[in-house]
C-alpha cells in the first residue's frame, strides 16, 4: 500500500516565493511527485521539498537538469533562482541541530565596517538588478541575468 496522496495532487495553495511556486506548478501540472523530480535531478526528495518551500536555493549545477525535466525555460528558472539567492546570501547551514560558526559562512570574511558596507552595496546592486529584470521585456532579460550572475560570483 502506498503512503501519502497520489502524485501531482496537492490542496496546498500557499506561496513560497517565485522559485518554489514555479517548480511546484510545473511538477503538479505534469502529475509528478517529489521523488520523480529528485531522481531526475539526482538529489534527495527533502532537498526538492526545501526548494519548493523556499528553505533552500536551487544549486546552479542542478538548474539545467530541472529545466529540461520539468520543461521550464532556463531563463525563467534562473530568474526565479536569482531572487531566492538574494534572500539566501547569508544562509547558515545546520549540523545535527547546532548552528555552524559564523566564521564558516559567506559573511565570515567580513571583518570591519568597510567590508560590511561593501557587502551591503553588492546586496543593494543585486536587488536593483532583480527589480529591473522583473520589469524588463522578455527580449532584454538576458543582460540582467548576466549582470546578476557576475555580481553573485564576486560575493
């Protein structure tokens, strides 16, 4: 006997952000379960669930597999992922219920006020790029993606 509800069936209408909503909608439209997507992308069911619920960003190396499996335009998936990554810039991992020390996070290298200002400026630039991207016509969106990716690589 199978547990849970049938594949592709959900009554949960909550929104968990642009990336989670996009992936969940495409998955449910195709009557796929989390396990189907996890196998196609070669990751755990929990990880796909975390992405759908806005608890984790999609790793760039998994984006292409997910895009082709769910038939989502790569540009649309990358844009949604960029908006999530902006929220997760200081995402802290957990290990057996204990927080990892701040020195091992992305912001661990911030040692003085000048560094804090620099990181804050980069964050503001990224948010500006995302806002411009969302208001730009589809034909012009590639340049915003390239700018955002370049900025993220400097973080």
